[in-house]
């Protein structure tokens, strides 16, 4: 009788441990790794900004021409010659560069993202081509084209997904659970369509526009490693020390590959 | 009639191999993200107006594969009901099993985003299925059933050589499939040199796979030449000489296509024809090998009727 009670006790403990272990595992998988949760909030009274510009030195390589004849709809929507968006250079300034705080942030708690981010398949292109999103923030994937697309994400840290959107106006929602710079998107139907998203656990990121400018606002005082990422030119980093209420500049210059300047 | 139908199925399988190779060569493997449906439609009712871009290749491959699967069901039933040889009945069943497994592998590789092991297994099983259809076509041919008039020598050395050659070719195809599905096709970007030298100057996993495929091509060429030389030296019968000659010609074409695949930076059609030609090299070698083994096959009380059918 006593032995039976002991065995029942052992079984009960094992069962309880299994339930706890399994339950814990599920939570780990489902909960977005938002980063900074539980830390102090950034003091707006001492926060500063880092502004800057990304330049391009030399002659940018010509972007690859795109043949859209595989899909009559894409042909109809793009009547002029089309090229890839790889190098968007104007007046020596480089667009589509993702700039973010790579290192130096402590454990802060940030306000949740304002709303969803949208990537739109329009004119058989992704709009935007490069963008950032927060961990746990809703990504709305929209197909505005009167043709079908599949959006195929190829992350290394997050879960890969491949979603078909055969009907114009379709909208699909996705959430990334882990910080990752960068996650490529591609459309396997239209091989030229690609985009990149930087998934961040903090709000300090920006993408350069046609003027090459970026701004990281509301950073707490500290010394930061700022990285500028470009899909072809690679990455560059800069170290910036920011005092209370300071505004500092950071500049990046990507050089043309040797073959392009020859 | 059964023989003609078996040849038709084998011919359709060549088309299927071409369609499959085009899917990989064009990078269209995930252009239809769902399976067995196509963008939510039943595969057979998916509107042709939506077969654009990569979908044309992936969906086309699925439809051709379904057709070959349907033809294989007929072939297996036909063999089961009309061929008196017990092992032929089961060969038909094995063809059906292979084509079903092949379909499942194709679906799995889509659902798991083209993992190299599943995609390579899909390519490897495709070759086995093709070999089975060609073997059925051969075994149902009147000449095979008649035993080629008893003219084929019982030559154990030739049998061993031909069998080894077929095995080497299949292994080489598996290495090629691994290279294709791990993205190692241009890991060594020049030909015939390797990074400007006769031996790679540096190594990683992809370079090693690519290098193995080039070494494999050399081994296949040596094995095929040895087999063909042995055939022409030892026998004058056309049933062995013809496939031996064809095998040498196909290997020349295949090596050239492999070289041009690298030199053209994986041109879609050259790359795809390289896959198809590889399958033809394998099955030609298989036919030669099986014919060298003909004397060892039991007749199974098969009688050939004047119209070419068996009883």
C-alpha cells in the first residue's frame, strides 16, 4: 500500500513536470521576443537624436533590366523599360539603406508600435522595397495587382512563410517574433520582385529616401554602434556617443564596386 | 499494344523530367505555395489565365505529373491483367508505387520550402520511376520476349561492366541533383579549369559537391567508354551495339551540356536539357545492361502471338 502511494506520488510529480515543461515551451514559441520588456522607459527629457546621410561615391552599377513578358498584366502596368531597384542613387545620395542601432542600447521598455506596417504588391513590384518593422508588430501584406502573387519570406531566425494571393485586393497579416536584419522577400511567380525588411526589437531604425537622409529620434544618452545596410553594397558601421538632449550626425559613404568605376 | 503503351508512358516520363527540370532551372518551385491545391483551386480547375510567370512551370509540372500518374495506373492494371509473368505484374505495381511516392515527395518539398534532402530525393526517385517505365517497355517488347533469338552471349564480364556503369551513372545523377538543390551549380564558376587552376584553390561544402560532380562526369565517361569498347569487341549483335553507340553519343552531348551550363551561367534551357540528357544516359545504359542479363531472365511461359501480344 505504501509502495503504491510512493509510485502514485512519483507519477503525479512527473505528470505535473511534463505539463509545466510543455506549457512553457509553447509560450516560448508563441510570444514575440519584443526586447526591452520590463526595463525602464526612455526619459524624453534627456533623449537625443542621430541624424545623417548616406552617400554613394563613384558611378553606381547599372541596375539589371527586368523582362516582365512572363505576365501580360505586369507588361500592361509597366509600359516603360523597367530595372531592378538595387542602386537608387541621386546626386550622390543612396536610397533604400536601412539604418539602425546595432549595439549600445540598454534594457529599455518601448511604447508599442503605433499600427501595422504595410507592404503592397503594386505594378508587379513591392512597395516599399526596403522597410523596418518591430517584433510583434502587424505586417499587412496587400496585393493591389489584378494578377496573382506569392510572397515568400526567407528569414534565418524567424519562421519562413510562403503565402499565395491570387485575387486583387487580398490582404494577409503576419507577425515576426524575433529580431532579424534583414529578412528577404521574393515572389516566385515574378522572379524580379524582391524586398527586404529589418525586424527590430526597438524603435530606432530608418530607411533612407532619395535624398539619402535618415533620422533616429528619441535615443537615450549613450554610445551606440549605428549600422547602415544596403542590399548590394553591404554594411557600414559608425560609433556615436550621444549626451543628454544632444543631436549628433552620422554619415556613411558606400563606394562603387571596382568594376563599376572602371 | 501493351508494349506500345509502355513506350508511350516512358516517352511521357521524358516530358515530365523536362518539366521538372524547368521548375528548378527557373526557380519556380515555390511559385504555387499550396499543395495539392493551386492557390486554393482544385489543381485541374485552376484557370489557365493564371498560369503566369513561374506558375506556368510549377503548375504545368503538376499537371503533366498527374497525367503520367494516370497513365501509370492504366499501365499497372494492364500488366496485372494481361501479362502472364508474375514479376512483371509486380513491376507494374512498383511503377505505380514509385509515381505515388514521387507525387508525395513533390508535395512535401513545396510545403517545407524546398529542403535539399527532399528535393534531391524527388529527383532521385524520378530517375528510378523513369527506369521502371523504360524497363517495362523493354520487357514487353517482342524481341525481349523472344530472347533476341538466343543470340546474346552469356558474358558475365560484360554483365558486370554494364551493371557497374549504370550504377555509376545513377550515383552521378544523385550528386548532380544534390548540386542543383543545394545551389552549388556555379560554386566552381569556370570550365574546364577550376578558379583558373586544374584543382580548386579553396574549398567549402558547395565547391566539394560541384567538384564531385565533375569527377563523377569523368568516371561516367570512362565507364561508358569501357562498356562500349567491350560491347563492340565481344559481340556483333545490334541489340547491344546500338545502345552502346547511343550511350557514347549521349555522354558526349551530356558533358557538353554540363560545360555549357557553367559557361552560360546556368542558362535555363541548357541546364534543363542537361538533366533530361542525364536521364537518357541512365536509361540507355539500363537497356544495355538488361539486355546483357537477358539470358538470366526466366521466360515465364510467355508466348508471343503473331500480332505481337503475349499470352
